[in-house]
C-alpha cells in the first residue's frame, strides 16, 4: 500500500500521489541552481576547491590574456551558481561618478609613487634580478603598441583583474575565514599573495612588487566599502601611468 505522504527523490524528480500513481514533479533549472547554490555556500570544502582551481588558472597561459579570460569565466559561473551577480561583490555605483573617479585617480598616483619611488629601489637592492618587463620591449616609442596596450588595460585587465582578485577572491576567502575584521585581513593578504603569484612571469621582483600593488588595491576595495568601480578606474590609471612611462623610457 502506498502511504499518503509523498515520496520524492533528493531533487524532487519523481513523486507518488496518494493513489499510487507515479507523477513527475517537473524540476526546472532554477530549482537546481538554487539547491546547488545552497550546497556551494554551505560547504567549506567546495569553497577551498574553488580557490585551488582559481590559483591553478592563474598559470593557464595558453593564449594572450587567457588567464584573465579564464578566471573571469570561472568566477562568473561560480557567482551564477550561487545565485549572485557581480553587483553583489561590488560592481555597483554607491556614490557620484566624479567622486569615484577623483578617489581612483588620486589613489593611483599615490600607489605609483609608493610602488616605483619608495619600494622599487629597495627591491632592486634586495633582488639582483630586476622586474622582467620583456613583454613590453616593443613599447618604447611605438604609439600604435601603446594604444593597443591601453585599450587592453581599460577592458580585460582593469575590469577582469579587479573583478576576480578583489571582488570574487576576497569574498570567497571570507566565506572560509569569516566575514569579520580578521577574515577581511586574511582575505586582503591572501588575495594580494595570489595576485603577485599570478604575475610570476615578471620574476621574483615582479611577484613582490605586484603583490604589494595588489595589497594597496585591496585596501582601496575595503575603504571604498567594497565598491569595484573605484578599483577598476584606479587600476586602469595606474597601469596607464606605467605604460606611458615605459613608452618614454629608453628601455622597457
């Protein structure tokens, strides 16, 4: 005899009616996404696995800018499965655009001074091998190459790296460490370390200097109440300063 209570599979695929007839309780993609999202949010092992995949993708240099594109695709999928959007991790406007732009430009200049004037000379003395900027060898005096790099910086690089390393990564780390002050400090340090390692092609000095810049970008993200627009503009301005400097330098 079939009991009155419905019996159903974990995903609600099949159910028995009170008269013993098997019925299909149609499950749509939204239901599966919601339940899978709950599983993702509730399992520290899955979150840790996602972080491992993200770190691995930082070294997936299979075609130009493959790292940024693969990371952006992976993190976008992860957010979608959680029922989240990029707006939930900071891609939103919470203040006037001119205030965002002003804060970003001032911060970018400050970071450029700290990185290039204060920290870089110390790194040059500490590490015998300078930052490897060989990928920019054809930039000096070449306006066409400069414009191409600037276009990439203001699209794939500034957007992709800030969305991934600050918007996604810092929030995933706090899912493990807790959304407390200590958790955000660990997220700041961890994301900066991974950001530096992702630029390993620049050599040991490049990893350290990029990690330091990532730390400052992370601080901006927290000070801006986790608003990504300030970071994106700041990143774009900072990289533009670096590219223009290399354009006018004697040797990239």
